[in-house]
């Protein structure tokens, strides 16, 4: 039991649950929504061409990353778990998210290097937590992979991506990351909490590839997209 658990005994963080003894109970875990079978095979977008199985963005301009893996869709209960870490600063939740991501990943060669999407130091100070870095370190431990938190740095404090359209998101993070020459010749596992349009992940992957990474796989806790297109009737995506 961690010091955090002694101060705050674990209770499931999913809204309306609060089951004792765990931060994320098995019953809630069973309700995690997964991308549909017809989603984009590269970025998990729901609007994929039925012939190529690629979305328009991936078909028109190949992203700098190889593909995306996610623990599930950015919907409750997974969204509640992400929010507990990101906004309520319940740090043990990072371990739960890392475990879920690990399940979604295929077997990996031990030479793969785990790198978190970097946050600007001002953002970390104001938020009091760096979700991507916490998840990435737990995932590296779980998969026994090398962890390199300083492989890339954020060169400027970009405004939040929320409520921006695709073009604005890409422009917002353009040239916002710099490779530090720590993963030259390596295959990289780039870790973040949520993937929406992929603008931030692509900017990071581009910096890593320019710095000599052989390829970049993006892994996230949740993939934000319209659940209506994944087979449900209520569109609640970002």
C-alpha cells in the first residue's frame, strides 16, 4: 500500500461508483468502450474508408507516427479515470491507466524506448501534475522498457488544444517540440493521456523522427472521437 493510499483509501473514481478497495473496479473496467472494427487502422478514427481502412487525414498525408494504440474511447468510465489523474491529481490512477494501455499493446521488443509527450514547465506548475509523464513511467516499468522522459522538450508554452479545429491544432503545435538526441536509432513508444486529432502526437513524432528515431508508435489512455460513428447512437465525442 502506498503513502497516498494511507492518506486517501482507494475508492473507484468512476462517477456514481465509489466502490471501496480500488481506484478502478473490475465492474467499471468491463464497461470501457473500444474503437469499432471499421476504424482507421493507423489513428483509430471512426470515419475510415471501408476499402483502405484509413481516415481522410491518414490517407492524404501520412503522419509521422506509425500507428495509435489506446486503452479505449474517451467516454465514461475511462474518461472518469483520465480526469481523476489529470484534474483531481489522484496519482495512483496513473498505474491503472498504464495497466490498461499495456493490455491494448502487442508484444514489444525490449529495445523500444518509452517517451512521454512533454508538457511545458509552466503548465506542470499550474496543474500540479504531468499526466503523460506519470503514465509513461508506469508503463515502462510494467513492460520492462527503457524510459526516456527528456527525449524531446516543449520549446514554447502553447495554448490548450481544446475547442480548436484540426487546422488550428496543427498550427498551434507546429515546431513546438525539439529532439534532444537521446533516441537516435531507436523505436519509440510515445505516450499521452488523450488523442483527439493527433496534432500534438504528430508534432512530437516529427521531432523524434528528425532526431533519428526509426519509427514512433503512439499509445494513449483514451481516443477521443464521436461514439456515434463507432456504433452508438449518442455522439458525445470532443
